[in-house]
């Protein structure tokens, strides 16, 4: 089980701040994106392609990184 937390625009797109997904051990960011795209559709998939993923203490966009028990999905932020 992986706890997924969504922030900002991606939270709005999926309609929630978080959820728990039953992903297999060794699942990667690519596996997460596939699962979320299947659940939420093409528009969310486009957003996920530009998101960063906080896995443990590592912020990554690498689709081959293995997930931990909690993943934060962070869209690009604008501001000054």
C-alpha cells in the first residue's frame, strides 16, 4: 500500500488531497502514473508528466525511481 498525497492543481484535478493505492512492492513512479492515468484520465496524465514526486527525502521526476510508503505529487508552482 502506498499513501499518495496531492497538492495544488493536481489535488484539484483528482478531486482529493490524497488516497491510498494498492501497488505492488517495487512499484515505480511510472507505475504510479499509469495507475493514476487509468483512474483519472488523459488530462491528469498530462499534469503528472510535469509533476515532481517527493519519495522519502528525494524530490524526483525520474520515472524509474521506486516508490516508498508515501509519495507526494507536486505540480510546478509559480510565484515570486
